[in-house]
């Protein structure tokens, strides 16, 4: 039956109740989450001396409005008197439903014509130009927006880092989403285990994992903030494929399916006694989990097994350090020093000149969030921060390593992915 919100709203002629998760589950972001996030942003704006922000980036829109429509949200600083307004081009009905319907914490209405934007901002209570997300929008878009503001000044404010900082600490609900993502991630490894074996191609194995992910609700996109990065969520490297460099800023890129898709699984076949690295990203209701496990046909050599043991030791040290509140840069120094002492300096996270210089990256709505276990991040992973820890070594004949996604709690680090529930290495 069509939904109607409010007497003034026209009847929706299509069925909003079809917007569900599997089995009719309500997969909308809880209204309490949206209220909390908007409040945190309002307080952050006030503390930064910024009157308001106009946000039209898809990731930040989802975080603040519960949906990803063609739209923008105006958020005012705490005490500014500017009411949160979600201006929607399309679909207005979906935007209202996704924000909680009559319980929406913000006004949902049609986006004003760009020629009327300045008047609409003034009517909303703005006395100066709102900040934008200059770190995420094209320069041309920034210029077009500011050209429509006429007499409003102060239009050079960039609020990107403020939004990034607010999203670093996850709520209990967000952590539960990443944990659920990790559960599906583990099922994807089980599919690889059950389907894989001698003669199968990397892409065939990736297809088995993809089927599980899609059936569980994966929407087809892994979001990244670093331009122009994009990501294949199932990277599988069989033997020498693990040494092939790619554009991707990570330890392992893989062959990829073609030159335009030069990351992830390729057409290499699984052979006996070679390391098969499987790095899986799943996205559940927007939230990323990232995990790596090893496979082989028959036993790996003692040398490969020793390398994996060393990566486990380094990973454990990184997790312990972060759990104690050590800053990310010092944790990187400790982990990379351990790798050098164990003889892996020239092979940690790649081979020269293609070595990645990190051991862990934060995850959330994007795969490459902050902070990172790397130089320059002279601060800890805060309680509520979620991070994938992934020490790996790469040699000409393959790659090996481990990875799980963790959350820092008041008591230390808690694993959100496979952890001990799926072995570090599986033999076919």
C-alpha cells in the first residue's frame, strides 16, 4: 500500500514498503543515529567557528540523512538557529522515508533552483556562505556553487577534515554493522574454501565469494576517499600473481581482469604448493570489513610457513600497541622494525620500488579512512575506532600475510572479522 507522510505531501504512487533488506528487514539507519550525528556536526561547527555547512557528497549524505539521494543537506552550528534542511532533487519520497518518515530529524524538501539558492540560505538563517567539502567535490562544482551566492561571503571554508574526524569514532550501531559485515566476509571465505582447488582460476574463486556477498546485500560499490582510487573487493593472487604491482596503494594488487581493471583476481590458475592470498572486502549497509586468509593446494614450504608466522607476530604487536593507546606512527615504526629484524625489510608490504608504507588502515563507510598505521599519524586509534591490520610480505614467487578488522574498546582491541573462527591458512 502506498505511504503518505503528512497532509500536505502528495500521495506516493509506488510502494515505499518495498525498500527493505532481506526478508523484509528494515535496513534504514536508526533515527537516533542521524540525530546524534547531526548534533555532533553542529557542535563541531560551533567549536570551529563555522556557521553552517552544505554537504552533497554521497558518503557524508548517507551518514547524516540515512540515504544517498541526489540532494544536499544544510547543517547549522550549534546555537546558530539554522535548522537542518535536506534539499532533494530526486527522489524526495525516498529521502523522506530513509530519514525515518514523520520521525525524520531534519526537514526534507525540494532543492531550490540554483538561482534561488542564496535566498533559500538566507531564509534558513544563514548570514554567510556555508562551508563545503572541498576535499571531495570537483573544483568546477565548487566554483559553480559559490557563483550562486551573490552577496554571501565566507565561501572558502573547507569542512572535509571536520567530517572525517567526526566519522573516525564509530557508534555502537556502526560497530555492529561492521561486525555483521565481518560475518558475511567469513562466509565468503568459506565459499572460496568449498569451491576452490587445483586448476580453478582466481576469477572463478572471486565469483564464488561474490555470489555470497551479493546474496547478503552487497550493493556493488566499495567507496574510497582518495582520488582517483577504486577498489575490487576480492583480491586473489595465485603464486607469482602476488608479486605483480598495480596502481593500488596496498601490499598486493594482483593481475586484475584487464588493463582497465588492473586490480584483483585474474585468469591465473591455482597450482600445487603455491601461496594463494585471498583479500576480501565486504560492505554491509554501507560499512566495510576487510580480511585476508591464505590457501594452498597441498602444504606450503617451511619458508612460506615461517613468513606467515612472522606476519602474525608483527600483526599481534600492532594490535597490542593500538589497544594500549600507542600512537599510529610509533606502532608503524615498531612493526616495520620487527620486519627488518626478521629479514623482511625489502619485502614488507611489497617489493622496491612498489612498497606500501603502512600496516593498518581505518575502515568505516570508506575503505581508506583515518588514522593509518604509518608515518605522520602521531595520534592513537581512539576508542571506537575501527581498523584493518594487514602485515604482508611479497616475493617474486608470491605473497603471504594476514588481515582482520578490529575495533578499539576501553579494554583493548576486539576482532570484528574472521579472527580465530577461520584458519590463517587452508589446504585444498
